[in-house]
C-alpha cells in the first residue's frame, strides 16, 4: 500500500460516515499531519515507498478526531493505548491499540469474528484522552476488548477485563468513530494486491509540495534536528518584522514572529543551538527587548511562555479568565479615609503591574502601601516584624519556602526591606536589581507574592478596609 493509495481508499471508505459527505481536502490534511508527526514516511523520495502495517494502522487511528490537524497527535495517543486485562485479553497478544489494528489487517480470522471497533479521542479521565472498544463474536455470544491509557495501571492486571465496564464513558458527550469488518477487509485486500503487483502510486508526489515548502521555511529560520525552543510572547510597540524572521543579536540567534489576529508577537530562541539554559535564554531575550525599547523609545513587555518545541511557535493572545455571578451583590462606598483611598489605588496599580509582567513596579507599589502610615525604614520594618507571624500563613507554601531559603538567617522584615524595597527603588551597588536577569525576575516574583499578602494585611488591619463586596463600608 502506498500513502497516496491509502489516502484515496480511506476517503472512499469514510465518505458516507456522516450526513454530509466527507471532504477530500480534509483527508489530505490528515495525511499531511500524519507525515509531520512521523506516523507516515516523509519526503518526496518516499512517495513510492510501501507502507508498513504500523503506518496503515496509524492512518486509521488518525480518523478518530474531527479536526484534521490533530490527526497525527491523536494517532500517537490512541496507538499507545493498552488492553484492559493486559495483552493476553487482546487479539493475538497485541500489546497496544496500534498493534491490535494491525492484527485486524493481517489476520482474516480476527476480521471474521469482529463485530465493530469503536475509537474516540474524547476525554476519558482527568487530563486523559482516548479509548477504544472492540466487540467480537464467540461461543458465549460476544466478547469485548477495551483499550485505555497505560497509566490506568489497576486495569492492566490479568482478569481486569472481566469486571471492567466496557460501556463506560467519562465525558458527558463523545464523538465515536466505528469500523466494521468490511472496512478492514477492503484495506487488507488492496494492501495485499499492491504489495504483490507493485503498481505505480496514484500520485506523482505533488502531495509533498507543502511539506517541502515548510521544510524550506524552517531551514530559513535556522531550525535544525534537535532544536529546542524557548518561546516568549511579547506585548510591544517597538519595530517588528512583518513575517517570521531569523535575526542575530550579539552572539545569539533568535526567531521573531509577527502579530496576527490570533497571536501576539513572540520570540523563539533555540536553546540547543545557542547552548543556553532556559534562565540564560530568558535573560538574553530581556536584553534584546531592552535594546529595542531604548532604540525605538517604545514599550516592550516580555510575557510568559514555554520551552521544548522543536520549531518556532506562535503565542496565542491572552484570553484571561474572569469571575462572573448570576446574582451580583454589591454595596460599597468610597472610603472616607484618604489613606485608605491611596492604599487601594496603590494596591490596584501593584496588581495591574504584576498581571502585565512589570514586576519591579508591583513590588514597589505593594511596599509603598506600608509607607503610608510608617514612612521611615525603621518604622515600616518594625511593623512588618510584628505583623509577619500573622501574615506568613496566608503566603502560598512554595512561595514561603523560597522566601525563607533566600533570606537564610536574616530577619524577615530586614530581608524584605533590603532585598525587595531598596533593591527595586535604588540603583546603588549595595542593592543591585537587574530586571533583565531571569534569576532576578524569579526573585522579584517571589517578592511580589510576599508583599501582596503583606499589603493586604496592612489594608485590612491598619486601615480597616473590608474585602467584602457587600460590606456597606
């Protein structure tokens, strides 16, 4: 079987699987995706290569998703599912769903007893997708073989298939794809014919044009085998290229991606090629944005991101969650105390700065709240020292752990004043804070978390401001 022949055959077999006829272009997209995920041979040189049984099974499993661009990923996930009760409960000891489908393709006796194979990529548990069920005729009527994640360890023990609920469905709704014996018989028949006669493939290799164009694009962006990118979204008004561009910054190379309707500008830095850790790479990206800000006199805010992609990837626009209520109850007044008004204004600025990655300003805003009543260093340190035992339980456990690790034997109030307040408010040699440095950014995020709880305690206890929306204050 050739890839182009299998593509045409699957289109014909699933053409009437829904009320609307399957679109040919969507089947082509599935095969493009399967190649990009390594589930089918890649490259024009392989256009006349015969597919293995594993390749054919992977293409079949890729039909389970309604979204063609997910076919490669879904094929991998489903292909790695394992039989409930272990391989002995499967057909011919097939250890995975991919191997099971291969058995249906090569074993005529298995096809003759098959009733249906149903697969789904729906949610089947917390952070888990994909399951399958095959039903066979036997002397007792019917036998079910189910496939689940290999992480469901208790279901993999011999005999588990006898007590397992083979009709179980976790998601309130699931899209199922069902195959009968005719489906596998036709694929098996044509596969055997092509492997015997070895005719020319249906296509002339044009299906690889898109893959070749993408390979050229990635080569132009400096992508190599083994590339591993740190991807950071950027909110900015500095000058930016209109298309994906590989640039050189000092001794480092990075890829800039433009803004689109769905994505923000982003920077992708290859950790492997540049021989950098994630923290080092984040610092390089910050240095680059600082230079851009200076040259253009416009803002450039590095947002969050991730590491590990093998190619440069876009960053979706942030669509942050928010809180709504069916019955919104509100009864508050403008505080009569000027200090309370200033404290709330500073708290809002601090939270805004924290949300928009202006972490130094967030630290300073939270600390300035304490200085409303205790303006001098000794005064605000004294208040923090006395209040900290009450504040500490409200700080997140992992943040508190980092805070205590950082301060060592230093008294908490003194550390907060020296390492946080002075560090972000002054540029002296004694309290150096470089917000481009990834290590320093991590430290300032800890500082903001700690000081936010300090500020909340101060506003609640010293200024007597309620945090209830309907307190009437």
